[in-house]
């Protein structure tokens, strides 16, 4: 089945819920979190997915989405790498973290 290419959708949750076509960059979120950098500069050209990446981080770490990890990230790169539900306490910064054992 062909997926719809959404123009202007910037919310990760909406993209997943509506089945829109998108490039899976959840691996970037996982790699960024595990790197432990204090500062990250994300520079990309216009219309290159900066807002969608930040919204993906919000969905990944926000307690608002606790218990919905499979619905949001199942089948994505990060979902395959870390299938545990989101919003687990993290020892590094006390924020919710899907990869903390």
C-alpha cells in the first residue's frame, strides 16, 4: 500500500498515527542520546526535518507519551534497537530514558 507524502506535517506523533511517509531518523535520536554530548549543533538546510527531529526527541523523552512506546516507535530504527517502553527514569540526568536498564 502506498503511503501519503504529507507536506508541512511537523509532528512525529501525527506522522505515525496517520501512516504518512517519512524518513526514519529515530536512530539519530538514539545515537545522540547515547553520545552524552553536552552541546549538540544541528545545522541542516531549510525543509530538512529539524522540527520533526526535535519533535521525535520530545515524543521519545516526554512523560506525556509514557506507555505508548510501541505505538510511536514500534518498527522504527530505535524501536528495534530498544523495544522497552519510553519514560523510564534515567540515572544520567533523571529524565525519562527509553534505554536505561
